[in-house]
């Protein structure tokens, strides 16, 4: 019995250290978007055609799993560096048999983004700055970007939806294709 408790303790310490490490190094925890934000992002994604959907920082899979089920004919790609969230979301992908979902354990700043209808993210201001630079310099074939809560600096949004929450949090839709073409 004592071995069980030692193993449990090791697992708890490993999980805690791993989450703290990724939060400190990446600048953000794997906190999922709120359900109101998801519903709004889903509605915006509905209007982005039939191409791939890429989640920059896919966390525990709270967005990529439902969106892969909703659009079995579209390719869904998630980039996630944090070990545990990536592992859990990869497990869920297998459990639900989502063949249209690809989950990379990779830094999305270093990735060559495939052509996509839409990028989705819930990050933080400095990350939005780096994403803006990536879009301007690498010019990936991307039509739209949807960002929960954080704007692309000095980039005019096409639509902003305010959530019905305490902060009236914004969800931004950007047209990327025409700006970087
Ligand atoms: C706030 S969570 C959002 C999760 C999910 N997209 C959602 O909306 O529920 C942000 C995630 O981005 C991941 N992340 C941050 N920077 C990253 C990077 N450069 N490469 C890959 N993942 C990153 C973090 O580990 C975290 O899990």
C-alpha cells in the first residue's frame, strides 16, 4: 500500500512541476476559454469556409476536440507545447477516433503553418505581437484569425463580439489573407 502512495505522490509532484514549468516558460497556463467564448468562436468559425482550422496553443483540447467532431470534413490542427495538456488532448483524440485532428507537441512560433482557413487562439498580448510578426514575415496562406480576448496590435479587426460576461470580454475576428497578400 505504501508503494501506491509513493507513486501517487510522485505523479502529483510531476504533474504540478510540469504545469508550473510550462506556464512560466510559455507565459500562459493551459486555462481553457470560457464556454461563452467557445460558442462565439465556433459561430465565427462557421463562416470561414471549409479549409483547415488551426488552434495556436490547443491546451487540453477544449476547442479542437468539439470542433473536430463538428466538422469531420475539415482538417483541424493543434499546436501545444505543454506536456500534460498535449498528452490528455491526444488521448481524447484517440478515444473519440478523430482522424481529422492532428496535435503537434511543438512551439507554434517555430512551425511552418500549413495553409488554413482560420487560426484560433487564446493567448496574451506579447504572444499576439509575435503572431502578428509571424504573419507579416512568413505570410502563411491563412484567411482569418479569431482571438479570444486579445487583439492583434495595430491591426484593424473585421468584427468584434463582446461576450455576455462580467468583463464584456472581446472575441476578435481578423481578415488576414487580404492584409498579407
Ligand atoms: C490559455 S490556453 C488556451 C487553450 C485553448 N486554445 C482554449 O482556448 O481553450 C493557451 C495554451 O497555449 C499554449 N502555448 C502558449 N505558447 C505556446 C507556444 N509558443 N507553442 C505551443 N503552445 C503554446 C499553452 O501551453 C496553453 O496551453
